[in-house]
C-alpha cells in the first residue's frame, strides 16, 4: 500500500500544490537570507515506517549527519526533520546575524534557527495552498554526527504508514545544502486528502 | 460586580499571565509590555511603551535579534530560542535567591507573528517563559550523569588493574615456587658437593704423595736388568709420563676451582632467595651487589660490561633479600636499556648518615613524559609479556620502607642513572616485616 491512499488525480494535485508551496518557500527563504536558494522538485512517497530509515539514507547518503526535528500542529499534524551534512550551516552564520566565532551552543542555535526558517517556509507554503492553519513547536536537536540509519526509531512509530515529502535545499553562492523531510502519520494523510479534494472541487 | 468582557479578559490575562509578553512593531518600538516583563526588568510599561527596544535595553544582541524578528515578519511564521543554546534573552534575576544554582533566569522564548486583517505581519509578539527550575534540574541531572560516567570509567580502570594484578600474582607465585625450588635444589646440591669437595682434597694430597713416590722411582729403573728396564721404559713412553704428571696436578686444581664456583653459585642462590627473611639485619651491600651480579650474570653478559666503583661502605641495617631484589631490578633494567652493547657502572659511597648505590647505564635514556610515571604500579614500556610494570614500583616501596630514597636522572640517547640512598640504621625494624 504505497500511494494507494491517493488516486492518480489526488496525487498529481498534491505534487502540484507541494511544488507551488515549495516555490513560495524558496522565495521567502531567499528573502530572509538575502541569497538565492535552489530547491529540488519535492518527492512524495507513502511509506511504511520500517522503510523510512532506508529512504532517508537513500537521500542523504551514508555520511554522518546532524538532524533537527520540529513538530507542527493545527489542521495538519506531523513532524519535519532537517538533515545537515558534515559542512553544517556555519556557512550561514553571517546571514542569520551570528558572530564569526561560533561556540558550540551558538552553532547549535544557528542550526535550530536555520531549520526553523526552512520548516516554517515549506510547511507554511504548503498550508497556504490548502488553506490550512498551522502552528509550530520549538525545534530541537535530534542527533549530532550520527549515522543516518539511526536517526529515527521506527519501532516507536505506531502509524501504519507515513507520508514522506522530501526537498533538497542548496544555496547558490555557498557550499550549504540540507534535506528537509516532512512526515505525516496516516490519519493526517486522510486529512490532507480531504483538503486536496476540497481544492480540486474548488477548481 | 460585572464580569469582564472577553476583550478585557484577554488584556488582563496577557498582562498578568506568569509569562513575559511583549510586542514590537516593524521599527522595534515596544507596543506591549506585560506585568511579568515590567516586574523582572524593573522597567514599568509607561517607561518603555513607544520607545525603541534597543534604546531601552542596549545589552540585547541586536544584530541577531533584528534578523530573528525580520525572519518572523518575512515568513509570517514562528521562531524560537531555547535556554539550552541561549540561556536567556533578557538578563533577569531568577526565582532562587536562596537556593541558587544559576546566574540568571533561564528562558525559552517564542516569537509570534501578529497579523493584521490582511494577513500581513506588522508586529511581532515575543513570549519569555521562565524555565529556570527545569534548567537547574537538567543541570543537576547532567552533573549526576557525568559523575556516573566518571565512576564507570574509574571502575573500568580498576578492573583492568585488577586483571593486571591477578596476572602479576600468578607470575610472582610462579617466581616464588621457582625460588623455593632453587633454594631446595641448592640445599640438595650442597651435600654431594661437600663430599666431592672433601674427596677432591684428599685426592689432591694423595696425588701429591704419589708424585713423591714416583719422583723417588724416577731414573732408578736404569739400574734394572735389560729386559725389565725396556719393559718399564715402554710403559713410561706409552703413557707419556712427563705430560701425565703435569696434567694430573692441573686437572685436580681445575676441578677444585670448578667446585668452588659451584659452591659460590649455590651460596648466592641461597643468599638471594632467603624467602622467610624479613627482619632487618646488618648487611654488607657490596656482598649483596656481588651476589646479585652473579645471579643475573647470564642475563647481562651479552649486553653490558659491568664496571664497579665501590667506595668504603659501613654495614647497613636492611632486609638483604629485599635490597637484593632492588639491585637485581636496577641492574637488569640497566642492561635492558642498552640496545647493542654498553656499560653498566655501579658506584657506591657514603652520603650524610647513609650510603648510596648508583647504577648507571649507557642505554637509550628515559623521555621526560615516561620518567614521570616509571614508579607507577603497572606502568611498563616493555613489550607485553616481558615486563609486569611492577619492578620499579616494588623497588620504590622497598626503598621507602627502608627510609631511603630512589631517584632517577636520565638523558635520552645518553643513558640513565638510578640512585638509591639508604640510611645506615633501619628506621623501624619491626615494620619491615610487612
């Protein structure tokens, strides 16, 4: 049962809505950072929890990563995970108003700040497309310099399947890149499906 | 009394809630400042309302905070700070003036976009939550965890040392049985050596007497009738009597010397392994040194030539078997420090109210970082299985129990000198038994 939860039309609509949402997100991130942002076309999968770590590893590669998670709630409820490679986001210190010399705490705060901007922009962009109201909890550090496969403890996930939306970020002029993954549990997939239906009906 | 309208209720709650709430507009002018902020900053609302946030609080991290607020405006989205990375936004006194634990109130802050009718963000609301108690509990937990980790590391170290000590125990058990065996064998050898020695003495005098008799006979056979004379001469020539006489004496002498050496080795073994001995007694350290050198001669003879510079030494009150052990350690170490071939120089003399024994080698020397640890138990630079890492620490404790000192002077590439100083009088003869 991969994408069987969605009909062909629903799936196309979701892809389209996500594309538009991410386009807006790119624009607002660029506005905040003052630099042009490259975004990949979002990839949407419906996965069983056990398959999520493998999917993450396929996106990020086998390198050690640092990851931040952030919950969102409201009309849609789920979690977003931002995965940074070894280069981290030191690159972005000046764009976010930090000093050049970062201590460990400042570096982590910068990591959380950058994640919050990316998650806020992406989720906000999507929420706007489906007219959903969303709030966010504070981001927190999930893991530092850890194996990708160990990031998520899938045994603790009780949803039979999850919507996995993946976007890659890249700054044109800097060597910064990261991956953003949105995860929605099954009951929220149904909420999203209804929202898509409403959107399709309004066309 | 009338109930408050919902708007007034909202205002009341925003003002009185036990969370800091303030709002700034696009120019960072303060448009709301609740009771919590006023109390903790000691700046009442009328003082700050309408004024620029950074003018009122110049200590705020301006560049960062500006970006943060602009972010919220641009993305129309939340932003956060957590005490774990940024302990506080405003430096407020905490709620633990008595119990303490932190320098200032720990804060989690949330930045909320305040949207107008059109959905645009004109103002940004910031909430400041006092999380000092959580932070203190968190710190205590982290400290306990660190403490536990430290203890675990110490335990692991202890377990390793215990294993080491166990191996050492096995080793010394083995050495002790070998020592006992050697002492027993030495004792057994002594008996046959005794009668062989005494027989050899008798044999020597018999040989002497026989030679006298032979001397008396020499030449006399010339007066015998021809047939008998040529028979005797054939005998004398057949055995090469002149050489035989010479060699017989030499053989007896050499045998006695050989026996003397066996006796000395046996005596040294007995001296060295006097197992039961633990009482301090007066001893001649030169004798101890010579005994030790004899015992270890095999181990050092291919590596080093031993040079003795013995001075005048009084007898010293000590436990000779223990001091022997120290000497052996130093001499063997000295030889092992020599890579190819070198010299081990032993110098003795008096110093103050004691004596010194210095063992110098022309070996590789000891680097300073190793020198600091050479007397530590279980510290060894020798390959696994060669050294137990206890030799020098045992030597150290033996010398310490004798009220003496052991010091080391070393230059890498030139060699090392270990120097022992011992008082002539043992400080506490009774304690030496331990």
